């Protein structure tokens, strides 16, 4: 029997899921939130997780991120009242397997679960191999595939040598980020530092200056500040997600368009 974890603040949603599944095949466990479900997620006891979530707000994306921190492997099906393409994209980027709209359709759900659910327990969560054991011949290709990842982690170690110099550390980090992602320009904007004995002014606390950059003119960045109230900074502060130059929020914001043009993003 496979365990289906249902995360929902509404018991009637869990009952609709339970009524639509074969009780001999699936055991439906209802929890109100991620914290209540932590033991099931951490120990890999759920075959599939069904989440009743609002995908048209930041809180729904945060819930999925918290779920993934407890269990990065369990398939996740998100049920929502309505979908917008940008929020649906964010859900998929954070590991959601399928996004469905309410009400619950038992035939569709059973079809998806048949392809997703795998027996839980020892078979679903095999123990990690002992690094000191000699791997069998069939496992050697996996070790070869993992080598670039280990090399990448070792390459990041020089960043720690700049732990006492924030600017140098951020620039080193951006250099590795460019190498991994293939971006040709990137910048980090932060609040201006304030002395501990001086309270920040309202303007300072809402403005962002560039702390590090690659592929961008320092002369330009020295005269460019972002704000948490308008433009790119304001949009990201309100949305809490990736902002795209051709997105609807940017097209309707003249300040964000101008900043994208200046940064060449």
C-alpha cells in the first residue's frame, strides 16, 4: 500500500482525495502544513505529496520550497484554484511534478499516481553507498558522472579565502557563477552598510547599491541605484520571484524598463 501525503488547511479537500482513490492501493494521510508533515517527509515515507496551495502568491511558492527542503525526491502534485503562467512556471522550477486545478478529478488523479507512486521504504530510499567500498563494475559510470560535480565543489573553496573581504568574495562568487551558468553579465545589489550606532534613514533602508558585478561598466553602476519602492528592485520586492525583461510586470513599469535598458539585462 502506498502512502499519499495531503497538505491542506481544508479537511474536505483531503476527504475528496480519499474518496477518489482505492483504499486497498493508497493510504491517504492528511496534514495541515509542512511542519506537521516533517516526520513523513524527512524519512521518505510518502510516495506522492498532494498540496492544496494558492499558486498565485509568494506564500504558495515558499510552501513548496519548504517542502522540498525536507524531501527533495518525493513527487509533488499541486492543486490550485487558478493558474497564471508565470506562477505555474515558478512552481515547476521549484520541483512540482504536476499542477492541477480544482475540483479533484479522480480518473485523472489515479492515472497520474499510477505513473508517479513507487513503493516507499527501503526500496524507495536506498542507503547511500559507502565511499570506502570498491564499487561494482556496473556502478563505475556513476562515479565518473559525479566527478565534474566534485570538481565544481572544490573550485568553490577559494571563495572562503576572501571571507574577510566582502567585495572580493562576491566578485569571486560571480566569476564561478558565470562559468557554471554561462551568463555574460551579472550584478549584486545590497543595502548600504550603516554604522551600528546610527539608525538607517528611510531613504537608505529602501535603496540598493551595487556590491559586485561582472560584465558591466563600473562607471555606470557607480551612478545607478535600485530602489525597493520602484523599478526592478520594487518589482522583485513585491513579487518575490524572478523578474523578466519581457514579462507583463516589466512592460507596465517604465522605471523597470529603463533599468533593464541601462543594465543590458
